[in-house]
């Protein structure tokens, strides 16, 4: 693999030293970054989401910002606004919070739909439009958004159009006993993320993202990926299946997963690994499935088990 591969592994090592016991989740988030996507975390407060974002930003030397979403946060807080300066006799644009490399949008489902929708253009297009002027945000631009579990006081459902903009959804969850014990013993006078050593630059991350597009995917593997996505649209226990955007996201994630595994080609295993992360937040269960207590994760695993895995044969063209 390229020299960038070893640097990505060093980033994982740095972040794992701060967020203990979450190696798989941290690897998945790094995979999303390589695929140039955004992450949605559904978690209770206090499991280290802010620390995670800061750790990634320091290890990759990215400018980061955090927005705590509350009902009074306005769209202009994100996109920016123009202020009239009397001494200059003109309006001057003041950039909003999205003008950074890594944005932590905390508790996004506590704010108003109007503010939530303000993120749509910047997440998809990496630009914002204010007063008729379109401005591009810095690159790379990555979003880690968190939402409280559905039903928590003061929350509301995210619009489906916004959910679809997140490449994957996942949960950090509580640490295991050994990790939490090590965390308790390691409390010191300063935050552990301050000890993180920068090992990657934003430009190198962009270069790694470009390498992802060169990962090879055989036609039979691509067809297998499509069968999985389309299967979510024909099951009676799924009211709304995954969109074509899910297909695109799964292709990118499968290629990034292969790159993270040190390969230059995609295997069915890469697709199986990423399919639940990509599809879970994009499907809606039927009313009967919800009444029966079925879980999205269970249904997606059933789809994987019932879909025939192709033979790989020759790995390269």
C-alpha cells in the first residue's frame, strides 16, 4: 500500500489511545472519512463523542468546530450572515460554524427543522448560499452529527432528506468494563486528547480519498451490492427501502473498507461489513414489523443471509 496507509493506521492508533475500547467504531468512522462522507451517531450524552471529534481533528490537523443544537439555534449560526459596517458603508459577510474541516453537530434532533435543513446544502454540495452569494467551505469537510435516542425529551425526528445525506449511522455505546476501568485510572490534570501527535494533514486525507476511487470492483461484486440494496425495497416488513443514494454510498464505503484492509479490490465481505451501517437509517419498517418488535439490524442481517454471495474468481482485471 501507499505511504498514506501507514499514516491512516497511525491516526487510528492516536484516537484509540483516547477513546478506549471502541476500535471497531473508530475504524468505521475513519472509513467514512476516507469515503468523503458524514457520520450520524445515535447515543446518549457522555460517551465521548466530542472527545472523539477533537481527537480526530488533532491527529489529522483539521480545523474543527462544535455546535450544540438547541431550539434557538438559527440557520444563520451555521451558514453565516451579513452585518452592515457603518465605517465601511457596506455589508460584510461573517462566516458561520460550517466553515471548518470537521464539524461536530451535537444533538442535531433537538433543533428546529429549519436549522436542520440549513445543513443540507453544505453536507451535499460543500457550499452555502447567503444573500444570493454561494461560498465553498474548506476541504476536506466532514460532519459528525449526534442525535439523542428517539423519544428523549426535547427531540424530534430528523427529516428523511437529511438522514439520507449521512453516509452511515452507528452508535458508540457504553465502554466495556476493562476500558472504563482504564479510563477511570487514567484521569489526569489534562485531557488525554491534548497528548495526541499530529500524523496526517488535510491534504494527505484528500489524497487518500482520491485513492479510494481507484479501488477495483468486479461486475459480479457490484451486482451483489445492488441486490442487497434492492432487497430492502421488496420486503413486506420494510415500508420504505433504501434510496439510490444508498447504492452510491455503499459503493464508496465498500471501496474505502477494502483500502483500509490493505487491498486494491472489493470483496463481498467489504459489502457485508458496510451494508448495515449504510442502510439502517435509510429504511423505514412497516407498522406490522414495528408492532412485532422487529429490529432494523435483524432484518438487514436476514437480507444478507438470503442473498447469494458471488464467487470471486480472479481478483483483478
